[in-house]
C-alpha cells in the first residue's frame, strides 16, 4: 500500500487532465506498431512517444528477455531477482509511454533469458533455441496484430548477440505469421494468420551509438519527424521518451538531452513498393476508421465517417467533459452500427480494430466522468490461507450507480462488497493451496487489468453501458507465508579439496518455524536451529544440483538466493526469486 507521500507523487505525475488527454489521443488512429528488442530499455523511447502521443497509434514493446544478465547500479540483485526488478521497471517505462508490453521470455528458468553478453546471433540462438523464439514472435504478431514492426537494433557484426538474434527472429516471423500452415496450434487457441504491412530496420548505427557496428546501416527510405510538442504536457516528444527511460533505473537510464531528437531514419525492408515512393511511414496504411473501407457498402462507410467525425469532435472539445462525453457516446454507437453492417470479410480483416476502439472509447468516457480514484490492498500481499481487504475509492461527488468487480488470480476469492462513503471494500481470501504468483507476467496492458488482482468498473453513461479495467496502486501477489535467508549464499570449492560437510546458516522471521530441504539422492542436510550442515556424496557427479528450502513443508521465499558452486562438480541453489 502506498504512503501518503507516494500517492501525492503519483498524482503529481499523472493529473486528471493529462490522463483524459491521453485517453482521447488513443482514439486518433486505428494503427498498431511494435518495437522489438532483447532487453528492458532496448525500446526506442523517443520515437515511440511520437508514435503514441503525436500520431495516436497503439504502441507495443516486444521484449525477449527480462534483463536477468545485465548490470545493476542500484543494489545486489542478480539473475532472477534482477529480472523481477527490470520487469517492473519496464512496466513503469511503458506506463509513461502509454504502451503495451509483450514478453517473449519468462525468466531465468526459461531458455529465452538474458545470459550475459553474446557476440553473435547464432551463439544466442544456441541458448534460446531459434525455432522457439521465432514461434513466440509469430504468436506475438498474431495476437497483437501490428501494422508496423521496427526493431531497435541491426543484425550486424559488432552488435550484442541478443539484439542480432531478436532482429533476425522478428524478420523471420513476418512471413510465418501470415502463413496459414505455420504453427497450426495457434489457431486452436483462437489466433489467426496476420500479415504485418511494413517491417523497417533502423537506418542508424549502433542502436543509437550504444554499440560499434562493423557495417554501416542500410540507406534510409523514409524519415519519421516529430512535429510540435505534446499537447497534454507541452513537452518535447524526445523528452517524454526520457521520462520513460528514467524508470530503467537499475541500468542508469534517464538523461537530459539539451536538444532532443526530432527525426528517426528508417529503412523499409518488407512492405509496399519496397519504400521506393514512400513519403511518410503512414503511406498506404489506414489512418482513419473510414479509410479501412474499400469496396464495402455505403452504410458501413457512412457509419465510420460519422464515427471519425465524432472522435475528432471529442478531441477538439478537450477539456469540456460534457461535450467530450456526448461525442464519444455518438462515436461508440456509430462503430457498433458499423460492426453490424459490415460483411464477414471486413470483420475478419478489421474487426479487431473496431473492438479495440470501443474499449478505448469506454476508457475515455470513464476518464471523462472521473468516477474512479484508486484501488489498493490493505496488505502488501496475500499468503496461502490468508486474507486481506481490497478497497476501491470512487469519486466523492459521483451520483452514478457503479458496479465494481474484482478480477482475481487462481485460488483467491472475494466476499460480497460493502460500501461506505464511496469506498467499496471486499475481503479477499486465498485458499490454502492457492498457487503462488508468477514473477514474470507475459503481458502488460496500457488499458489496465494487470497484476494478479485488478478490478473492472461498470456504469451507464448516456444510455450506454461503459466498462473499464483498473490496476491496483501496487500489486497484490500470492507469495509464500515465510521468508528465508541463507548465509553464506555461495560456496566455491575445488574438486580436489571436497570435504564431507559444508556449513551455512538459515534464518527466518520466526525461530520456531521448522526448516527442511528437499535434496537429491546422495545429498543430506541436517538442520539444528539456524545452523545447517550439507553432506556431499563421496563422488558427486558434475552438473547442477538443486537443494530447495521449505518452511513447515511449504516453499520458502528466499530473501538471499542460495547458490552453491563446487568447481566442476556440483552447483546447488535454493528457490530463485
């Protein structure tokens, strides 16, 4: 739960009028673009700020790893713990850009992870599995349906091998995503083939000067130029990009450019006419709802033309909330009528755009009505068999009937709500066998509904039922009831000097808790209070050996991850963060 000072800082950073303007600017374009990279902080933040806030596109950051193998200028966290930290940093960086995230890697135990610097893509594929990362990239295209894909880095010598592999996979997946015979298991999940309209390479070297590429970049076929300043904040789009990069704090990101970038040169590798006659990145793409139509019926075109006009009127009416609401209600009605009038082929090709636009309109209406203030758990976490209170605070002056529904993780239930003075409370209870929350969520949405617990809010505005998703102030995960710290957390012993016992200390917050370890055959751990003795087999085989600590026969959350390396013989570790 946030402190009062943290809430003040949060409100200062995201005022109601800025949020409203952001919600309206989402409605300007039916296009989606994806920027791909290998690590959190690989995104081209300044360019994305222009795409999202200047052009109104939906922006998705496609990232392959959690940055588990990178540096950390903040503290001692490494590997899994660093991956958790950098995942959260990426989420906040995306929030500053109002962007979505599609993760391809799922932490250090997944083959697709950050294992440290790699010199070439082939070496990276040897660890990740090329087929695996390409399949995940195809899945990302089919799920997110981007019109434009732009990797941040080039696949050239001198680049980080992770970057090279990710760029190569992003290109390979373009053809396969549109192939009706590739990865048929996707279709059983409801996904469909998707053709990315344009695939660009950066026409700059070194990923913005970060690396010394051995080859020059491809020639520019088009230059993206940001125009003016962000209407909501008056800030330069390049500086908004740095507002986002500021959240990559473990990597020392966030700097003040005296003169931010305003232009980004791109090379169209796959797309219309090979880029020969391209004046802007939008050439040949639908920039309005009406421009989605080609040979469709006049009634469909009329509905979408009217919807475009209503959206434009809502944006022009800012900050007149009543006028905005009237226009948005009109726009949503026209889009719904268009969906009903549209032939099946049009819905197949563009139904996802209209569905997304209706969700975005609902989000904008709820922001206009200013019904929701915040939601939070009265504890920082849930534990199996435990409970806490979820509080949802509505606007003090609202007179609308509002329905709030918690969205809960598996094994967590909510009591019927109680309400007092505009604050709705639920008691959340976790079953004794409730699964622990994963540390590496696969997706993050700018429209809310993230983390293990979130809420939906429903109300009626202008005769229309409006629904929106909202996140809690801080996540409310299900975690083990107890923590464990092991000291020392590493042993390095040459094979020729292996002894019969290794000693370490195991500490919990309650000395009365019973500690035990799950060990493989041949290994034994005797626990006497906080002192532990590890007995090794006489001839330990080379390889990784896992010794998993438990408290009262339940998994333990390790404050200090326990990893033991015995030269080329064994390595043992406790449960990773």
